[in-house]
C-alpha cells in the first residue's frame, strides 16, 4: 500500500497539477472542505472528487497590515464557492482594501508561501 | 453541567501574580506565585491540593509540569486545552470531580510571561494546514473577519467597536491592578495604527505577563474558609470549529448555546445578572457575546455598547476590571473573567466594587471564536 494516498495528499497533488478538486459525499450529495475521510454533514465515508466550478463570493475579508519594507499590506479572506464550501484565500489583482464582502470572484491555482494554493481574482463582467 | 450540579461547588480562594511585566520569571514561576496567592486567600496550603486543573502555552503536558513544579501529586488532573476558555471550562470538571469525591481541593491555575519573554502572543498551536499558506495573522485576522461580517450584516460601526475599548479603559482607570490606565477616547482608538481591518491596535487586547488561580471545594464545606464562598450555579460549554474558515456564521458564536444552558442550569436569566465578565480579546468579542448570551438581540450589540452604556455608570457593568483590553492579557485571559466575577460577589474587587452583587457571569472564549464557555456564579443568597 505504499502508493496509497489520503484525501489531503490527493487534493494537494491535483492542485500541483493545476486542478481544483472538491470532495463530495456520495450519500448526502453535499460538498465539504477541507478534504477528509468522512462527510462532516452526514458522516458518510464514501467521498468522490469533483472539479470545482471556480465561481464564488467573498464571504468576509480583512487587510493584514504590514510594513512596506516587509512586503506591504495583503488580503486575507474567506470565499464561499458556489458548491457551498468555504475556504480561506486571498483575492489578487486588486488592492487588498478593495476586496469587499459579496464580491464575485473566480478561483485559479497560484502559489502562496511557495506552495500551490487556491487563489481568487475578481470575476469579470 | 446539569441543574443537579447547581451550587455543588464553590470558589473559596482567588489569586494572581505577575500582572503586566514579570521580569526574570518563567511562565511556571508566575503560575506558582498565582497558586500560592489563591491558596493563601483560601487559608490552604499546596499540600492540601489534590485536584489540578491547568493548561499553559509552554509545552504539551503543562498540567504535569505544573504539578511537578508545585511539588504535588494530584489524584485528579484536567489539562483540557480549548484555548482561553479552558479555565472557565475547568469550573465544570472541577465541580464534577468535587461532587464525585475524586478530589477535595481543586486548584485551577495558569501563568504566562509572554510579554517579557517575547513581546508578542505566545501560542503552542500550529497554523491550520488549509489556512497557513495565506498568512493570516493569528489570531487577529480571524476576529477582524468576524467584525467585518458583523458590520456588513448589521451596520455595526468602527465607532461602536471603539466604544468597547473606551469603556474597558474607563473601568481599568479605577483598577490599580490594571496594566493600561491612561486616558483613551473613541478618536484615539479610531486613529490608532490599523492592524487588521477593521481593527486597530486599540481594538486588540494587551500583551502582558500574568497568572491567575482559583481554589474550589465542595459546597458542603465552603463556609469553613476565611472568604465568603462564591458558588458555581451553572456552567456550560459549546465548541463550533477550530479554523475561522470553518465558522458557519461569522456573526453568531457558540456562546448562544453555552449561555442558554448555563442560564438554565443556574435558573436565572440575563436580566438577573449584575456583573458581566467577558473574554474581550478584541472589541468585536464583547459585542458578539452580549448578543449571544442574551443581553441584547442579535445585531443590536453595537448600539448596546455605544456611548458608555457598558462603562462605569452605564446600564450594564461589563468587564469591571478593565478586561483583556486594558487590565491584563497574558495569552489566555479566561481565568480572569472568573476571578473578577468572584471578587465582585465577595465584595473585594480591586477596582470599582459594585454594590450588593449576588449574581455575576463569566464567559470564556477559546481559539478563534471556537470554544465558548459560560459560567454563572452566585453568593450564598442565591442558593
């Protein structure tokens, strides 16, 4: 079983290949995040992976204030995806203070702290 | 806790040490000084302690370290770590242990030297794996996002948040034990350095050293001690999440559930409470907990605290020692909500002593609004 990988590794490997996969419960049909071996809603243990649609809205947001010489201010937010799950992330492409609650955002795979990460940009149109 | 445990245990001693800056002392030194102070208050010795309730930020087995340091061999220990709420939570386990005869003298104790050791919040917890890459500043980013959501949904203003800090300072100014006693206005809070929007550094708790301790015995023998006993009438907990991104509703905490059960156990209502001691790590906490514990309706917390309504002379005395915002905040403040509530009931509060206090509420918060624990304490008159 040396090739066996758990839900966390499965998610991270897909992310490293540029894919955002979300765990979905076979029993109750609800998505959840973060990945785990059971469904936190119905506690079923049969979980499948689905490609994330990538659309969501900023549920709440803050600006972490940091001195310019240490990299300057940056955004930290929690995004709710259309699938109903929430994740911490940041919105890139606009000033951190311009990220507002309910703003429509689109996911992309980028890098945070040197590791592949789900990031967001403002949705177009 | 069920109503069967109402009034079964009592606080017979409280103590603290190292408030502000405890130069040259380790966290365990501060813990031990606090223990001695509380036992002295109760007229007891360390050798009387056979139940130990302790957690610290210093290592993974703090209750064992504390017992070893104190030179005791307790027959009951509880080192449950739910963050700053842990020490309010121990009121429940200590009451259960005392009532079951598992121990006779329960010592709840805590100490920290985070200010003189590092100058910042000391935490032993690892950043959650699915949040760490985004570099949230722990814990302020979590509370800032709760505040942002409360402002968005209910129109709560930064001015109302600021008034929480101003009220805390007004209490602290009359408390010689409080660390920050200088003047503080709403404008000072609003104009202070922004740390995590919408919170400025004055919306945040202090970073101090300090320790606290509580001695509890069974109610059957609670009147045999020098100080008037303070009874645990009800205590209840609820935990909702660990990572802030997993909090279901950023404007409603598990305090709604813990509070309702604590009130039911004690057989009282929010209107009966004469002093309210809340874990105010950030100004938004006070607003959230006043709402969730039933002192005002959801969304009305901002208006409830506005313009000195929870300051000395206001409509409800909240955080009468100055709270974590202005009195002391050594990393886990929860124990100090219990100590101040007990002292208000005993009549020996260090700052403003309210008149004829029979019922007080202490509320602990742990993690990032994750663990909520409510305790209702009462005088002999409330039994």
